[in-house]
C-alpha cells in the first residue's frame, strides 16, 4: 500500500507539474491570440501610402534621376526645344540639375505621402505649388504634356504598376495650371 501511495503521489505530482508547466505556455498562446484579435483584419488595415507602394525615397530618387535626364534630351522640352527658355535651361544650367533632381525627389515624396517635406525655392500659392518655379520658363500646355509623357515612359521603364503609375501621373497633372501659369502664347 505504501508503494501504491508513493507511486500515485508521484504520478499526481507529475500531472500537477505538467499542468503548472503548461499554464504559462497556454497563457502565452492566449496572449498571442488576443494580440492577433486586437489587430485589424487585413481588409480593415489602413492602405499603404503611394510613397510606400512606390518603394520609398531610394526608388523615387532613381525614377526622378532617369526622368530628369530624359527631359534634358527630350526634343520638345529639352536641349533642342523651340521654347528658348527651356532650351537655355537645359544647355546652360545643367550644373543645377543635381539640385533639381533633389528637389523633384522631395516633391514626389511629399506629394506621395512620404515623410519628407518639400519646401519650394520659389514658393507657390500652396506648399506643393509649382507656379513660381516655372513661371519664367513660359511652359505651354503642350510642353507640359510632353514632360508628362516622358514621366509615363520613365515609370514604364521602372515597371511601376498601373495603379501607382496612374496615381503619380494624376498628381503630376493636378499641377498643370501652375506649371503653365507663365505661358504666353508665342506668335
């Protein structure tokens, strides 16, 4: 009987020991389940910003770099433009191109919802306004469209998905009136 009592006591202790050992594991599992339940379901998660979907500052900078070089070479708005102000900028001011690329990168990051703040060197009517930076260039609506087409080709070059490409082009197009504000129809 003493042996039976001793064995059952040992088994009982083993069961109790296992139970006590399992409690923290079970509680940890319930904490994990509770934490998951507190998180919004995938369909309720806030959508990522355009900035994040574009890949952040480094991806945007790569696109801006390629785009800016393409604009310089573009026959309508670049070095051979019929617009003397654009032609002059793209031939005599290229030492300023790195700074322009930086400003364009900040502008896109800001417009796309990123953490960077664009501050215009020639402030427009709004924080992202571009009218004063472009007024002296007298950019026509057709020239603006040529730049937008170059942007579209650049986005295609980088295989930017359709949705994000459309959002970038829409953000760009939203500033057409500002960029062309200085245009005076040439005779």
